[in-house]
C-alpha cells in the first residue's frame, strides 16, 4: 500500500512538472482542444513579412485571433459545414495557392538575382537613356487646320501654356500648359521625336507634326545631358523586376513541359 501511494505521488509530481512544458507549446485550450503556439507564430511571421513590427500588445491580439478562429471553426464543424462540397472545393483551392506560393518562394531562394545581373541591367538602361534630354511643351489637336491656327496665334504673341490649357487634347500635359518635362527624344513616337530633335532651344515647329495621336505643335524649352538615377538608388527596383522576369520564365518553362490533353 505504501508503495502504491509513493507511486501515485511520483506520477502527480511528474504531471505537475510536465504541465508548464506542455502549456509552453499551446496558447490555450478551447472546449478541450489544445491550440498550438505555432499558429500564433505563423501569424506573427505574416505580420513581419508585411513590414510591420510585432509589439507585445500585438502578440496578445494575435493570440486572441487564434483563439477566436478556433471557436468559430469548432462551431462550423458542429454544423457540418466542413463536410460540404463547397468547403472541400475551397480547401483544395487554398491548398493549391499555398503550395504554389511555396514553389515560387523555393525557386526564388535557389535562383536569386545576382549583383552582376542587376549591374548589367542598369548598364543597359544607362546606354539606352544616355545622351541628351529635352524639356518640351506641346499642344495636341485633332485636325491640321486647328494646329495651323494655333501656330499662327503663337507667332502673333499668344502664350503657349495658356493655349495648351484651353485647347490641347493631351490629358496628361494639357492641364500643365503642355509641359512634357525632361525626356529622351527616343521615348516619343518617331514623328514627334524627329521634329523635336530638329528644333533649336526656344523654337517651335513651323508646321503641324502628325502622329497617331493627332496633330502637334511642339516647342523646345531646353536641352541638357541626361540625368540618370544612381545605381544604388534604383538597385532594389531592378532586382525586383529581374526576379519577376525569372519567375515568369520559370512559369513558361513549366507550362511548356506539361503534358496537357
């Protein structure tokens, strides 16, 4: 009898010792079901990936969120909602989304964009955008006669920006008095670019310039050497763009290899 009592005491002591360790793995027990701490950890990771810090207060909110989700889920199961065809379909879609996300995350991890690739892309951009930049204004109208009338008005002393605000059909520059800001001539359509490049500083086109958009009256405000952004300033954007290109190529390759009947 004494031995049995001692054994019972030892077992109780062991349970007391194990209880804190077990609770360390769980954040709560809802209607008899233990809620693992890993669920809170997963939500914390989501918050951190979004760029927000996880404060002690937020940790409490995340714990409450996990508990409430378990309560709602248990109620849904009591009602048999987890046995419906719609639920199974939604679960399959969710499973696919998670697996696809993990697939691309794994691919990115194993195929990172290198410093050499980023620098090469920047150098290509710099080569394409080097040379001169032009600061121009233009007035866009639908017909050649309208454009000729505007040119005549300007030659008589009309103010370019005022006419542009009233008559230009370009929604981007019209409200700004026709201002196109600084740009490489190559960024415009061929006809516009050629007419702009032929102008001297402060001069405007004597005849309307026809493009696919209509008829333009163009004035060259100024010329300068191209102002390219520094490599370090655009490095993150270039890296993101190259990573997206890699993912797109990977998707195309997988599609091409698949046997689809």
